[in-house]
């Protein structure tokens, strides 16, 4: 449930909002639908991880990954796939931490 | 406890977000750069193009149709001048925004604003040389001409119409990497780009290094080793051409030469290969019966590509060629009636004047036997992450004092003499864009000459051909009226006789039209023979490229476009032909080891071409450099001195083998020419063996010399590395390291003009676009593309891939 909420909202917001909107979405959704610390973290992590992967690929596939290849060289990475992985991990980490924070705040409020 | 856990999690999350949003050192803020919504992924342009797009743009007067061909070269059709230049600005910036931003910032001395303190010295240098001062002067002059005012304002409006509708995600990737935002374009930016051309092509002076030579060796040696005319000559204007004008009297030379300097100066040599070729062959020597014109300007090659190709069409104008991103008009190109191109002249239009100040306040200086007041101009330089810097620059009547003393001068600029004022053509009110505006619309020879009369700098050899079968060359620019050798050394700034004393009339610039020999060419060499009455400079580019071009053009009959294309990529070395037989003649083969004998055998059978697969070229190149170094490095033993030219060194070898310069003063022996030839051969072959193993495949020229194209910001992965290609600085295909032909163009004149051209790179400045380097391979292989020159927006062509229609609202 939490995963799907964050996933759908971040995907929609991804086209119009700054990147840190993902953090706000994950936080609020976890306040609303968080159940356990681990569940909250992994839902946030997984959802943003996937959304960022999808959004990046939507641009990079029709580009034949030309740009991703050049940027990978710039950052001394052996292949653009690592760049995608780092992008997704950063998004995931932000999503996960935000959702975890949201859940912990929810627990405070629930008292 | 729960509260602390929650607090800890929230704080940690916020800290994480902050650290991903913040710039550390040279790295961009990580999440800002990587996130797929606004970060670099958004710059990955789709390979699928939109076939038809209609846009409404405020400021446009009528409808403009832009048709893009298979290389995404825009063909603009407008209904008036205003809309034409508005659209030129719009389509150019859509492809080249960051390049335009960074180049104008660099020229304006505003890099520190985005890069921080490490760019401060470069910024101060540009301000202190008077780049901004010159641009402000020129802009005032340009805006007095109604045509130029309309053009520059419309061009600016077109650029801003694009910039203002951008979202953050649309910013070119370099903005995201350097973490800054585009700003509005201003009319002065167009002029700053022209000043940048002045800096590249007319911003060099050997005067300081020559003054050091004079100080060390005295006038006799200096005149002998640094003569005003070379042994080998092949002037641009055919020798013997009669000057059909009455020359102005030359100013009287000043009394004294300055023979010392206030602080040491390191000599920065000119790069061989920053030069260019152009030529034209008359109809009587071509298959079609009409002239063919060719031009390949050589520059420091960078990505995004230096040039931007386009067609500009409106009532009264239909022209095709290359433009400078950030400046209106076509710079090198053709229309239905004429074609034109340029190579650099290298006139002496930058002089240093030693200034005597009354005291350290620099408020007054000595001139014409009295004290005069200086003017102080304060340059405000914003610095990222620091307080802004206010830099005070002292101006005399000559120009800015680049560095008052050695303490003010950073090490990176220690080729600039201190305590000296700069008199530079780039400071003057110039209106060079008017020349291109008129050339774009020219119909014949008279129009061409009229257009050229407005041109100031950087002086260019303007080649010309017309459908009327005229061919012409004009060595063109605004040349100061000088006494002989004025500015060869640092000048005494207190003597009025050393000032520039007026100008050579434009109509008296060296020129030739329809010569009997049926061709004209230029390759940066000496413009005229000794009969030309005015002094332009004492040294020019070496003669070899010009010689080779003229020999080939003289031999050609029934020339075609392909003969011109082949000549542009010719790698035959006149220099090797001039000196190799003599050098080999001096070699004592009995003293050579196996590798050296093998190298000699390769050299003896070498075809004298600097092709990629020639090993002889590698050996000759290494040998010559070693030979040259062994002659001069003992006496010219420090970096402050100008070195004698290749031509003067060849003269020693060919005509003065007994010269004392062959002796190595560091040994007790008395070396002769033969000794140096032998020593240098052995040493250079040994070095090649050390670096590449035994003579063989690894010695091939294309693999030994490096050829590459860097991104403007030297970003790894954004350039093109390891280009295997032939060529060297002294052959027509002057391609070596990062220097070479930035645009190759051949135009067949006739009832229906047909142009051919290619440049290394592509139309897009976006490293994430397939149009970033789609023309590179064709350029590398030495081929040209037929250029699409439409006569109307509706003309059918299979090469048109998409159409953009702009309308006002």
C-alpha cells in the first residue's frame, strides 16, 4: 500500500516538481500509511528507486544512452549502468529515509 | 525515546537532502545533477525528431519558416531583416546556449563569478588587456548604424525569447555541472565575441621576446637572425603586382630603441597550425568554366563546434555558410552571386609602450616632455563564494597598462611586459559585423570591395569569386600607418613619434583581381613582395603551405570540386623537400647503428607526405626538431628569448654551413653543420626507439602525433580522443594535436552555385544529442558534404527532415 502510494505520486510529481518533492511525498505518505520501521523504509526506498530508474530510462533509451555514456566517462565509471544505479540508490535512500522519518513521526502522533 | 528516534530520523533525512543539494568543491550538487526530473538525464535528446512544430514568439513581426536538414542545419526564411536575425538568434541559442554564455563570460572577464577564485587571474587579464573597454567602444559605434542596430537588437531579442521560456530541466548540461543559471543576452555580448576573435587571431606580440634578444645579442645579430623578409618567399599578392595608388608618406622612426625591460618576460611562441588556407581558381582552369573557391580556417578545435552552419534568407538576402554562435550574419560562405572566405593576416596591431610613471600612485606619466594624467578604470569582478574584487586599471593615451609591476602580474601571464601600456586594435571603435552584413548580400566584385572597406580586425585575407567569373584577394583590415619595424620591439611610450600615426587607406590594402595566372591563394604567409609601400608586420606564417597550394593550382587544368577537396587534405611537405636532401647528404652512414640505418632507409624512400601511415614523416619531424634545438638551445638558453624562425634555420643549413651558430658553446669542440646534422639524427632516432621500439608500425605518423578535440571546459568524455589522421602545421592539411581545419568549404560558382562543406563536430552543442558530433567522421575521412541551398521555403528536398514555424503574437 505505502509502496504503491509513494510510487504513483512520485512518478506523477517527477515531471513537474523539484527532486526533493519525492522526500515530502514519502514522508507524508508514511505518516498516513506507515506500519513498521522496516516496511516504511523499504517502501520509500523501493518506490523512489524505481521511479527514478524509470524516469531516467524514459529519457536515456530514445537517446541510445549517448549522454549517459559520456557522463559515465566524466565520472570515471566503467559503464553508464553504474550511473543509473547511483542515481536510483540516491533516490532510494532519500525516499527510504523520508518514509522512515514519516513513520517515526506517525508513531509519536499516534500516542 | 520515541521522540528522539523520530527527531534523529528527521534530522538525518534533512542532512542527507541538504548534502545532496549542496555543491562541494568542483562537484555539482549530487542530487541536483543526477535526479531524473531536472538533472542531466533530461539532456538526453531523443533520436526521434519532431517533424513539424509551430511556436508563437513575442517580438516577431511576421511568420518565419525554418527547415532543418539531415544534419539539423537550419535554413531560415524570414520576410524582413528584423525577423531574420531574431530567428538566427533563436535557433542558434537553442543549440549553443552554454557555449555562447561561457565564451562571452570569458571575454568579459566574468568567469570567477561562476567558477570562483581560481578564474580570477584570467578575468583580470581580460579586463586589463582592455577587452571590455574595447567592446564598449565598438558597441557605441555599431549602434550608430541603423542596420546594425536593428540586426543586433533583433538577434538579442531572439536569443532571449528562447532563454526566457526555459525550465530548469532544459538548461544545457554544463550549467548543471557548473551549477549556475543562464542569464539574459545583451547586445554587447555579440561584440565581445568579435573581441575574442581579435584575441585569438590578432592578440599576440613577440615584441617583449624580441627586446630581450636585442638586449642580449645587439642589433647586428638580431637583424641577421630575425630579418624582415624571409629566404623562402611566396607572397599572397602575386610578386610583381603593381600598386595603382599614390602611397601616403611614412611616419619618421623614433630616435631610440628600448633595449631592456623592467621585469623578465617569458616568451609564448605562436602555435604553428593556427592558420588557415584559402584559394580560388579562375573559370579558364576549371571544367565548368566558372571559378571554384576554397577555404579552411584552422583554429584550436573544440566541442561544441566552433562554427554553426546555417542558411539565412529574407528579401534582399539568401546566403549559406558558417556563423559564430553569438554573432549575427554568415562569416564564411556564399550566395547566388558570390562566395568568400578568410585566412588570418597576423598584422602587427598590438604594441607595448614602456611607460615612465612619476611615482607609485601611477597618476601621471611622462609623454612628449611633460607629465600627463592617467585615467583609472575600475573593474568590478564578482567571485563565487567570495567578496567581489575591485581591480583598478591604469590607462594612458595609448591604452591600458596591463600590469604596473611584476608583483601585480600572475605567473600565468608572465609573457606580458610590465609597466607597459597596450595599444591594441581591439580597443578601437570597430564595425566588422557590417562587413559580413554586406558580404551576405553582395552581388559582385564592387559590392565585395565596398563591404571590406568597413572591416577593422582581426585582419583577414578575404578571398572572392563571383558568378561573373571575377576572382580576387584582399589583404584586409585597418592597418596602422607605421614606420618600418614599429612595434617589432617594445616602444618608448614617452616619444610621440612612437604613436600610431593614422591608417593605411582601405583602398590601398594589398589586393589582386583576376591575375593572368588564373588563381589566387593565401596561407597566412607574407602578404606582399618588398615593393608594397607600407609596413604591416616583420614576420608572418611560414611560406610552405602557400607554396604547395600555388604549385598545385598552377599545374591544374580542368579543375573540379574534387581537385579542391583533395588539395585541402594534401599533406606533402615543402619543408622536407627543401631541406631533407641536404640533411641526408651530411649524414655519415658508417657511424650509424642498425636502427639508425633502418631509419635512414625509411627516410630516403619517404614520399615526403605527412600521411597517417607514413613512418618517414615521424622520423623527419623528430630529426628537424632535434636539429633546430641543437642549433639554438645553447645560445638562446632561456625562455625569455624569441627563437629564430624555421626559415632562418633552413637558410643556415642550406647557405651558411660555416656559421658560428652550429657550434655548441657548451662543449670545448667546434661543431660544424655536419656534426649537428649527424648528432641530431642519432639522438632523435634513439629517442624514437626508446619511445616506440624498433622502426616499424609503431612509428607511423598518425599514431605518434596526437590528434584530439577537447570539450571547451576540458570535460573528459565530452570530446573526441585518438583521432588517427595525417597532417602537420607546415602542410596544407595543418592538423596536429588540437589544431586544424575547423571548417572546410569548396564553392563551385556558376549559374547555379553549389557549395560543399564539413566541420569537425555537429550543429548541436549538447553532448547528449546525436547532432553533437554527427559530422565528425565525414570530416575525419577528408570528405565534404554537398550543402543544401534552398531557393524558397517551399522547395522540395529529401534532405529536409523537419520544419519549425515561428509566428509573432
